């Protein structure tokens, strides 16, 4: 059975939902994680140096990639589940009666 198309459609829908709903929170929380990471490396209060900015952008990118992949995998799983549930129904085979 070929369930590749519904799975890819589900992944695309998951990424579209991520762009609509999850992009801004992923950037926000990723940036916060980058600030915490920078604070761990250089100490607090964090000064706006190039190294700190790179760590913050790294955190933001990691947040976007992580949450985006989560949405894509969830959408692909949902697409595969829909394709399985809406598949053809097998009818029971009638047995020949013994006469």
C-alpha cells in the first residue's frame, strides 16, 4: 500500500500550521534559551557582544528547527493515520455452503 502521498500532505499541513501558529513562540523561547546559554558562558548581566548575539541567534534557530520538525512529524503521523483510517474496507468473503 502506498501511504506516501497522505503522509507528505500531512507534513505540509503541519509545517503550514507551524508557520501560522508556532513560529513566533519558537523564536521567542529559542531566544530566551539563547540568553540563558549566553549567561552561562559569559556570566550575567549579559553584555551585547558578538559572541552573545551569535549564541542568541543560535538558540532562536534551534528553537525554530526543533518546533518546526515537531509540527512536521506530527502532521505526517496524522496524515498517515487518516490514510489508514479512510482506506478501503475489506468485505468478508462468503463461504460456499455444503450441500
